[in-house]
C-alpha cells in the first residue's frame, strides 16, 4: 500500500463532527505532518475521504498554497456541528478524535488492518506530550514558567 493510501484509510475513520491533526495522522503512519498535508491536498475526488476533518495542531485550518484559509473546509466542519472560536480555532478537547471512539479490533472494525500499523489503542493523542514544544500562548506560558523555575 502507498503512504497516501495509508493516510486516506485512517482519515476515512474520523467520525463526523470530529477533527484530528496532520501530526497525529503522521505519527500513525510514520511520516511527517507536511506529507499528510500533501496527501489531503491530493485527495481523489472519487473516494469518500473526509479531508476537511484534518486540521493543524493549533486547531486551525491551515493556509493554502495560494494563501488564506479554505472557507470550504470551514463550512464543511460547521455543517457537521464543529464550532470555531473567535480566533478560528477548534477545541481538540471538545471535537478531537479520541481512540476510545474507535470500536475495538475484536468488533471487526479493522479485519483488514495492516500488520505494520499500530493498534488504535496505541495511537497518540492530539494533546502535546510533556516533552513536545508548545505553540502560541502556551509556549509563552512555558517560557515564563521555566524562567521562574530556574
């Protein structure tokens, strides 16, 4: 199977009104977030792939190659019930894809699950790990905390 097909197979499992990040998908298929973005941009029209449910790690719709954000992606998410805050962000706490929402393998959800893919129970969360750099306001908070701790 190709990398793009692996990515598409995972994206097809994202439930309605739920989002995940490029990075989370990348960790599932052992590539980088940019490659997931390229795959989403190249999504074949003849496949039912919910590309619009993949957003950046800040909870925002990423700018497109030609600049700006994709209003079509935003509208598709809104139509599904996803809510954006005033800064154009989606809360992963409220709308993030959780592995608990994926039926266990024993229920046959992935009879054809590739052997080299991690089990959904082993998938990383969208929440940054303690050793991952934070972005935006959280990074400023961490920097301030480190300077007071030293």
